[in-house]
């Protein structure tokens, strides 16, 4: 289904971007505003939710 492919792609993009943002700031010892860190962690949660609810049947 096209909807499942879109949800999977969007979820994967959110996971990669949010994870990269958090990982890079930790590795470079940069100070991140709390709002940006909160958005990044929310992006991880939403990306996981999108990927977990694709397909038929019960959500993972």
C-alpha cells in the first residue's frame, strides 16, 4: 500500500534526523536548547510510532 510506504519512509526519516541531531550534539559537546532537544526526542517517538503502525493487524 502506498500509505504504508509513506508512513515507513516518513518514520525512518524522522528517526534518522532526530537521532543524528541528538548524537551529533552529544559527540561535539554542543549546548542544545531544551526546546530543540525536546523536539528531537518527540521526533524519535513519532518516527517509531509511524513505523510500528504500518501494515495489517495489531500495532507493534
